[in-house]
C-alpha cells in the first residue's frame, strides 16, 4: 500500500474525511476565494458520500437481489476488511460510482446515521429557523450528534408516548458509533469563566430562543466538519484544551454518574440494547485506526471519554458481545498510549470494589470464552489470539486501578544495597562471545507501573483480591516454554503473558522461573567450557559442594563464602552436592536433603542467629547475635540457591521477611504475624479512650532483653525517657516502635541476608513475577498436604497399576497415618516434607514394583520421586515395613 492509500485507510468511516494526501478531492478543486460556508458544506457532502460508499462495501444495502457489483448485498461480492473498504470507498467517490438506496428491510445504526448526516448539516446551516421547522427536527432528532442525560430522557419520553423507540435507537446508533459524537457526549457542566460571563453580559438577553438554538447548532456543525481528522476536530478547539488543563490526573470531562443513570434506564429495553451492540461493532475498528495511526490522544485527551462511557455498559460481558463487539473494542483499547492507560487506571482507582469486579469479569469472561472455544496447543498458541492478548492488556489497566484504589504504602521502602553485587570475572569473555548479560541491574519493571509511580508490593490490600485476576483456563493452555521465549526476546510481534504476571497462577509462574533458572545454568556451563578452553583452566561446569554430614554447616558455608568472594557467577551454576563417604549421585534428591540439613542446623536456637517464638512458631533475626554479617549473607545465599535449584525449604519466617526481600520495610501492620502479642498491645494503646499519659505512663524509651536475659534500653527519640506518650503523639510512638523492632534493630543482619539472597537472584525475574506471599510459597512450598490429590496423580511401573491389591492396601495404609507420619513419608520419598507449589497434585510420584514378598524395607529414589515397593503378602506387613523405612531413613546408599 502506498503512502496515499495508507492515509486514506487511516481515515476510515465514521471519522472518514478526505485529505490532500488522498488525491484530487473535489472540494480542493475550487478557487481559494470560495465562500467558507460553501466550502464547509461541500466537505460535509463529500464526507457523507464516502461514508455511504464505505457502508455499501462493508454492510450492503440490504437488498438480496441487488445487482450493484460494488455493494456487499450483491451476489458474488468479495468481502474486504475495513482498511480495504475505506480505500475503495474513496476510489468509488472519485469516479462517482453507483450508490444503492438502503432497502426497507435493512436495519442497523449505520444506515440511520448516514441518512441523518446530510439533513442535520442542512438543518443547522441556517442561522434562523422558524418554530415549525425546529419542532420537525426535534421530532426526528436528526440534529442530535452528541448526547446529554437530559436529551436522552427527552427522546425517551417522546418515544414512550408514541410507543415507538426507533428514533432513540437511531440516535444511539449515530452517536455511539461515532468517536467524535461519543467524545462530546455526557460532558460535565462547567462554570463560565470571567471572560465568558463578560461576553454574555454584553449580548441581548432577550434574543429569540429559536435563533439561539440555530446558532448553537451551526457552531456544532462547523466544529464537526472541519477538514481534519475526528481527533483534531476535538483537540484543536480552545475549549477542549481548556477542559484538559482544568482536569486533575485522575479526572475526565465525562459525567460518569450521568452515564450510569442513562445505561440503567436504557439497557432494560432489548431493542435499545441491540443498538449499543451494533454501534460498538461499528465504532471499535475506527477507534483502533485513530489510535494506531493518528495519535489522537496526544491531540485531544478527551478522546479517553469514549472508553469510559463504553466501559460503563454493564452488559459488556453478555454472550452477544463476546463474539465480535468486545474483542474489537479490546483491540482498540489495547492501542491506547501509556499516558492514556495510566489516566484510566487513576480514574478507575476511585471506583468501588463492585465496579472494579464487574470490569474484571468482563475481560475474564472474554478470555475464558476464547480459550474454551478454540483448541490451543503448541502449534496454535494462545499467544497468537488477538482477542485474548488484547483483553489481557486491558485487564492490566484494571489490575493497576485495583492496586491504586487499594490500601497503599508507597513510603516505607528498603534502601538499596550500598555495595553493588560483584560481577563475574567471566563477564568480558561473555561479551566477546555475544552473550552479554541481560538485566544486570535486576529484573525488568512494567512500563505502566513506572508511569503510575507505584509497585504491586506497595499495595497492602487491593480493592479486589489478586486471585480474581488469575485465569485458570488460560493457564491450562499456555505453552510456558514458548511464552518464556517471547518474554526474553521482547519482540513486538509476539506477546508473552509473563509480562502480565497477575493473570498467571503460582504454578505457571514457577514454571517460567524454572525455565529462566535452567537456561541461566546452561549458559553458565557453556561459558565455563569456553572459558576453560581459552584460559586453559580446569573445567568446572557445576557448583560442587562436598560436605561431611556431621560438619555440614562448616563445610558448606566456608565453600560458599569462598565462591561468593572469588566469583559470584558460580552461584548461578547448577548445584551438585556430594556427601563424603556416601554413594548418592545428585540428580536433585541429594540437594534436597542437603538444604534440609543446612536449614535445621542454621535455625537451631542454640546457635543464636535466629530467635524462635513458641506462640507463632516463627523465626526472627536475633538483634544481639554474636555471628558476623558474613554468616547471614551465606544464609541468604542458601535461600537463593533453594529457589534457583527448585528445592523447597522448611523455613518459618513471618511474611514481613518476604516483603522486606521485595523492597518494603516492616510497619506496624506487619507486627500482626511477626509479633502478635506486641501488635495487640500497641493496637490497644491506639484505641484507648482515656488519658494515655496519666493512665499508662509510657515514654519514648523501650526495653528489650538479650540472649542472656539482660535488659537493653533504646530511645525511639532523643532523650526518649523524658518524652511521655500522649493521646496526640501515640501514633508516632507506635510507628517508631514497629520500625525499631522490624527494621532498625536487625538492620545489619537483614542487609547481609538480603545481599546473599540477591547474589543468586539478582538477574532473575523473581521480583517481576511474584508477590511476597508467592515468594513464601516458592521457598517453603504448600502447607496443605492433600494425599488424595497425590493418589490421583501417582503413576505406577514394574507391573503395578491402580487396581493392584498391594497398591490399594498401600493407599489405605497411607491415608490412615497421622500428620507427622505423612510428612515422614514425603521426606522419605521426595526428599522434603513440604508439598510443591500448587499442592501434592503437582507432584509426579511413581510407585514401582521391587520384587515379590520379602523382609526387605521399601526404598526410594528421591531425585525422581520414585518409591520402590516389594509386593508384601499382607497389609499388616506392608504397614510395619513402611513405618520402619520412613522412621529410620537417613543418608544415601547405605542399605
């Protein structure tokens, strides 16, 4: 398509207008001294004719026996898309081709809109109309090019009296299918400026009412028919610019409450509802064209009004919209520039939870409908479905509105590490090999998040729970390996759902993280091989740890400390653990036991690095620990390695630790699970109705006890022991108390811990994909042990099947175990007593036959979650042998 044709197709009806780039348009052939009013009328006529040609090509005249070869109703007509139709319409206009008259059977808003345009222009061109003519125009409502709440009710009342709603249907079709009409509709009433008031005072107050209406109508027509695009007409007027300047960042010029009242009155009528549907089908492609090619929002931010108005339609999620109208509208909305998306998010942040939920359900229903009605697989990717992709992009705007409208805490942010994490000594070689690291400064940040100046982690409690944004049917058909590739490549042609992590469940995101970690491991392995060839050094493609079982902390932490100092990039290699004197080969299972043993040792209260709360059964950093910061760094490395190597740890931290890892400081609210006794005391202080100073006699000095029970005093403010806590300053006292307990008292320990964690995860999309509660799930696994789900997903080998006698007796025995015995069984079979992300149903366990009846104990390959079970002769013997195996199991290759 040449540039001229492109210009034409960009101006597709109903905003279609001729332009100098479109060729020898008729109105521009006239002399320059032509009367401006005549020129305007000719432009309007040309526009009207082109629109008629366009609709003749896209919708037809409605006559099934039509013989016009350029009419969609004729037999054998080849259908064309909107852009091709727009170009053809201009060509037909230039050669004055045949135009069909609309057939009486033809129904729809488009025809009504085209019929009315010419009449409304001519009706408004005269400065004076006699009273009889005005009444005639009002009866047919052909002069209505935009709507107000009052005008809708006026038309509705007249139609109700006549019991004929076709005039209202035509008006809705005309206005709601026109971008310029919809943008001008339902505007907020604004007070006059001083200049306007002075101007009004100078006019004759007794001016004839009809003359006023004709003047207003003429001004509207002049505005609508200027020789620029629809967006320019709205944007270049001074009034439009003034409106925008007066609006706050989270305001629009449309009266949203009026729109809601109008929808409530009209949507109960099925015929009127169909008019909204038809108009949206007609409107959306042209809006998409405007946003894609004309940059309309930058010229007129009021263009956003039409999206606000359409989204107030409470029937958008109904089946009639799901096939064509809503997908097209989503495609148009997804083309909004970043600033427009941010403004919509700020506006919708003021909506109620019910209104946000309605919009979420609208887009979720479209995604689900498209997923279910199509067969997506590795060849037909859901990433290539325009409707699903567009709806997901629209859902992102609602997601951030949900975050903005929730309970935000944007102030309490952790300071960045003062010392940057050292880069690998192999970096130069990597660059030479064309393998330069991506995201050296950490994971990417969503552009809309940056535009809004907030993060998901800033939200304590959203308007609608985050779980409602997850679409399970989409997660089931998503090919995560392909999606991850699109995520890393970042091409405009391919969309990755990892850029919208809110729609993915924890299992799917964990799979994406797994691919990222594995590819990074393979990359490090490949670079190591090349590096050894160039430098002649010994090949070491794995992060090898050889440890003694009875000295596991000393051996592991010393080795990790050396690696962290010499070459931190080695931490990103695949972990390979070997227990000295044991035969186990690490295919995953040895690493699992290594992590479990390390965690048991590190969190032993006798070591003194962490304190343990018997009430909450949670660990916290010991502010008076004798261990140096390096020990906490190594613990952070261990946690990072567990995530990196897809291992689950039996770690019990309060949620505030994971919030702090994600960059948020602890606040008073975090004490609820970190220290519930202190939280309750401080809460009672805030709610106390008496005189705090006289009744409680508290000062800004607090006391703590160290490991040996000695009291330690700390001033929350300078000379805190002399500053009483009063009703006026108690909020400050509570905030500073919480800040001390959760941040200042453990600042050195936590910074070292976080630094170690980031040594492993700094290049990972961890922060981008997961929320704090999901990080906990990632590290600790699920606490819910559903063995029925495990039974459903277990596979069998070696001659066993689901109906084998021994298998039935095995599951009966396992289900009869207590909670502790079930955890021991999991530990014995999988190497950890926690369920993976998504629960035991996601664990692929195999039970294989290990010979006939024998006195031997069951054995397992924890690397592959395989249980080797002999075919015991009785259920009692099975129970006795299994209990002994899981109770005394420790070590590898010592059978």
